[in-house]
C-alpha cells in the first residue's frame, strides 16, 4: 500500500515542474500530498470498520469514508487539494454530495484493493468511497478500476488479464504504450484523461520504479498518476527498491506512518 504513498511523494515535485524525462532525479523538495493523506484516510476508515457491505448499506458506509476525509483534511490542510474538495471539506453543518469527475476518488482507492477479497465487494466499497465527493460515473469507474487492478495484481493475475478486465468492464482503452502517448500528453486531472494512462504506466512497466517513472514522465498530474501506478505496481511486483523506501520514509508524518503500518500489518499489504 505504501507504494501509492511513495509514488505520490516522488511525483509531487513534478506535478508543478512537469517533466518528460524518464530518468528524472528524486528531488529533495518532494513531499507527501493530498493523494497520500486521502489514501491514509481510506486506510483509517477500513481499519475502524472493515466489514463487507450490501448494496443497501452503501450510503451508511459512504458516510464513514466521508467523515474520515474531513478529519484527515483537517490534520493536513495544505496538502494540495482541489478547490472543490476544499469547499466540501470545510462545509460545517452538513455532509453534502459533490459530483466531481476529478481523479481524487481514484487516487485514494489503493487500500480498497488490499482490504477486500471479492470483485463485488471491491466495486461496492469503491463506489461508497466516492459517494459524497465524486458522485458521477466517470469518477466512480476510475476508482473501481484502480481498486480492482490492485485486487487482481495481488492475486497474481497477469497484466493481460488485468488489461482485459478493465477494458471490458469500464470500456477503457489501455492498448498503447507510454511512449505512444507521451509527446501529446499534458496536465489534466479529470478521471478519464489521467487514470487510464496511469494504469498503462503500470502495464508498461517492468518493476515498481519503472511504473512510477512511466507515470511521472508523461508530464501530467504526476503525483496522482504515480500514486496510482505505484500502488498497483507494488501489489503486482511485491517489491519496492530500498533507495526509494529510504528516500520516501523520511518524508512521512507520524500520523501517516502509524496508520500505514497498522493497515499493512492487518491486510498483509507489503509493509517492510
Ligand atoms: Mg496531490
């Protein structure tokens, strides 16, 4: 699961200073951002109540996710959230439903693929995790796609079967390489523009680091795309290079570390 957080950290500098260079350096200015904070909020929600849900229980579960988003936002208010999310998170009296089609649902979906073992449950939980902030088909599909990729990857499915499933289920075009699209790719944090290429960054990789490098060097929403690609890649390769772990671990706040460790231990999510 920390593969997602580390991807966010590595991509954070390049979200602002976009690069097309695959061999970009890890920058000392790198820091965890909203992607990590919200991923950890999802971990906390699941740690507090990891029960399976039925369709009827979706709204109740959605509320539990939303409460944690607001709580973790209040801990880390300057982590680079979108304006719509800030407005939602700072609303005092009610839990409003927002219909953002941004990639903020998908960026926090990695823990769902670790915590639940069936397709039905992963899809339901992903939908619940979007209900209050990303209540539209585009964002829900992106969130479900990322969580399902993690479930399939950790179950030892091949890249081909992951590609086939996501293509069929969500009608994503994943049949290209990073080099194919790099020249014309730019910054856009909508789900449909950024999440399928982030998944391709994983499909087109040969290890954890190459997945993150593929994602960042597209020159788009680098932290979120590296968070998604890195999270799936860790579930698939089950290994993160020591130099990346060492670089990123020191950038983490205690609140994030402690919840991450608790989650990884409980769900066997590759903490080391
Ligand atoms: Mg971010």
